[in-house]
C-alpha cells in the first residue's frame, strides 16, 4: 500500500504535504514524492527512492522556494510495479509535464492500456502502472481521443477511471487547474478533511488530524474535487453521490510518539487503554451490544457455522477466538487465512457467519474473502480498527476495535483489541443463542473488563523481557512453543521476531514437537515456551513441563512465560518471565505482551528500525 496526501488551501502546500507524509510513512517507505502547483503554468515535482528523509534532503538541495504554492500533493510508496528507484517514484507525469498523478493500489489492466498508448506514440519513463493514468488523463483533458472531457479535469478522471480494472486511489493535478485537485477511489482508502478555507485528501486521517478532525469518507467508484472552499463528489458518470461524514475521535497526540523512541514501544504501552476502549459501551443493561449491528438476534440464532478469516497478526487473534467461540457457543468455528479462503471452495450458505478481522480494514486478501463470502450469501461481520474502511463497508455488521491509530508496522495493541472484540462477538452469539445464561455472559464480560489492569501489571514487569532480549541479540533462530490458546500466542511471538529482527523464528503447538520439530533442537538454541496456568489447565501444564524438560535435556536454552507463582516450571526455565494469573481464555492478553517487548528489543539491539521493518508496509492492499 502507499500513502497519499492532497491539499488546497491557504498554507504552503509543501509543508502540509510533507507533514502528512511523515504521518503516513508507515504505509510504505520505498520512495516519496511531492508535486506543488506554483501558479503561472508551474508544476514543481520532486521524488526520491528510499525514505521521506531522502526526499527532504533533496528538497533542501534544490531549494524549497521552488515549491511555493498552496495546492499540492504527495506520496509515499510501497513498490508493486517496478523497483523502488527514482524513476518509479510518484508523482508520475504525462509527457508534457502538465498532469501529475499519485496512486495507491494496482491497475490490473495497465499492460493493455500501456500498449495502446505506446501504439499511439506515447513514451513512458517508468515501469509503473500509474504512469498510464497520467497519460490517459492528459489525453482526455486535451480532447485527443474525442469525447466531451476537454478542459474538464473531473470529467477526464472519471472517463479514465471507467477504463481501469483493479484497486486505486488516484489523486490528480493539472497545471491549468491551480486551485483544485481531483481524486477517485475504488477499493483503496481515501478520506477528505474539511478545514476552514482549506481541504485535505489523504489515505488516512492521521495525515491531516493536526488541522481538522472533520472528515468525509469516499465510497466505491466516487470522484471528488476539492477547492479551498469545499468539495464535490460524483460517481464515475458525473452524477452527484452521497458520502459519509464523521468526526475523528482521537487527536494529534495519538498519532505522535509522545517521547518514545518508536511508535511500537508507545503502542505496546497503550494496550490497557486499547482494551478498555474496545470494551467500552458494549455491555449495556446486562446485554452485549455490537456497533453497526445489521444482523438480528434471529440471524445469530440461525448461524450453524462460523468462519474467522484474517491475515498475519489478525489471523492469530482469530485462532484465539476459535477456542472461546466454540466453548461458549457450541458452534463449529473454522479459522482461515484470508488469502486461502476463496481459493478452496469453502462450504458457505446464509447460515454461515464469517467474521473478518482486519486492523486496517483494507487488506486485499481479507476484502476478497469478504466479497466471496457475501457472494455465497454468508453473513459477514467485520472486526476492524479503521472507521469506514472498505471491509466494514462491505460487511453486514461491524464491531470496531477502538485501539486508536497504530503506526508501527508490527501490530501490537490492535492484536489485543482484536482478541477482545472477537470475544465480544462470541458472547453476542452465546447470548442470542442462549448457550450462556445472562449471568454467565455478564461474568465473562466482567473478566474481560478486568484485563486492562492485568495488562498494565505486565507492562510494569517487562524489564525481565528486556534483559532476555539483550542476551538473544546474536541468536540465529528462536523457537516458540505453546498449547491451547498459548499456541497462537507462540505463532504471534515468532511473527513479531521475524518481521522486526529478521531472525528465523518458528512457532509450534508444543504437542507437535515430538512429531518432527524436536530435530531442530541443539545446544543453546533459544526456545520460548508459553505456559498455561498450572491451576486452570493442569493437564496441559504437566505435558508442557515434560516438553520443556525434553528440550532442555537436549541442550536448548528455555525462556518460559509462566503464571506468577508457578513453581513447578521454575527448575526448567533458564529465564522465567512471569505474568499475572488470569482466566485461561484471557491468557493471550497477558502472555503476548512480553513477546512483543522481546521482539522490539532484539530488533533495537540489532540496530533495526522497529517501526518500519524492511520490505513491509502496514497493510497489504495487493493480493
Ligand atoms: O490490517 P490487517 O489487520 O488486515 O493486516 C493483516 C496483517 O497484514 C497484519 O496483521 C500483519 O501481519 C501485522 N502488521 C504483523 O505485525
């Protein structure tokens, strides 16, 4: 995915756009670029491969005064078509340099469009799909290919969008239109920020939250024109179109580091609040209530099977949910990687509930899984952290995780919030279906509601995890073991370590160890073990103690996450990280936290950028 900012107003556009890009850099950091309309036929463009800092250094070299103007746009890229080099960086221009375009998404039919343009004598200067749009818009605006779009920028963009397949947010400027910017979206995010005498466009409200919290979310296949005094939205045929206005419920401080070296470290600390905010308002008059509930209690009673679909960390939260939903609702629950879901012909019908979990709400794999499920008449409930994103828009019901903006590419607070939200879905199902009595639902909710303070307690004791991290900085590989709800926690711990520390890390169900992975155990290999409670899951606890002694006997170094006061496991732990005792199903909320700290600290010790791991972007809008 990429980050996009557009601005028309009274301030220097370059400053506004660069500030916005700084807040959107988590969306991609392969290159960055800006374009500013400088009046009198002027369009100043600069772009550079690498981080935003490279672009800023280049702007200092060429002199920022060349970018004087109050209409501009910018882009931060996660490369899809063409390597991350200067010539593939956005904005892209037409041959005469009169149109500039930035783009997030993939234009699937770009090769055919490019061939057509090249056949008409157009020369390309990049490998990107985006450049086709710059040429097409320029030709439409100049009336080269006929039609009635000549001299009309919104009509030109609409005509071009009608020819595009795939997903896109496109923002377009033209030198002849210095006071307006036109943008369009399909399956990629775009929001309009409404200021006073100024208007903003962005992939995410974080880009303009400093200036306004009033926003409008664009719908599918809509085109918006912003001027300093307002905005106008149409469909792809120029008919006026409705949009949803909203007020952002967090402020600038939430999108800033607040004294932390990295966003991720701040976001780890924000977990108690993320949990509390996600639970707030969902237990009213003794009943669980969801957010945008477009499913009736009867719909929930009719459900005979649940699929939870998601990717990455969200998938691990889905794995955790399976244990709770099956236990509370006596319903079969299948957990699916969203990227696999629609390719294996899952059995779905109107009595299937598909829960789609996504922080961003724009992950292409999960979105396509949602579309597939709805196409098969299944009901879809989205668990999402981003107000009005595409996945909740296309779902029958929504439950928002109110974790606030998560800027670190590695998910932390949204994982805990997803677990809490998934549990609310489970309790809502149990309540509607009568598989739990109201007092049992209340007890489960109250236990969940006590978790922010348990997580706060864990945060007070992460020093041990930091010390362990320091001793693991040179390890070649780390294994993670867990059972029951500790298994997805082990997978999440391994994922964090892979993505942040670029270290080989594998998570296993501890019971599987003897079926193969035990062959990996060698002298000094660090193995992190997530222990169940000795009281809550005594049988599993005993089996895991045996597993640990087996690996210790083979020379591995054991790092054990265990409940406070678990004396049985102590002799088998080379390092022991204690977490508070909580009910079994809630253990992932406490045992994940030290693993997040471990990964972040190892990455730091190895000198890596904790917020922006290599090759990654915060959400993945390509399949
Ligand atoms: O936005 P989503 O929750 O749909 O993103 C899914 C995954 O890409 C995401 O959880 C990813 O695995 C994490 N950033 C890893 O920390």
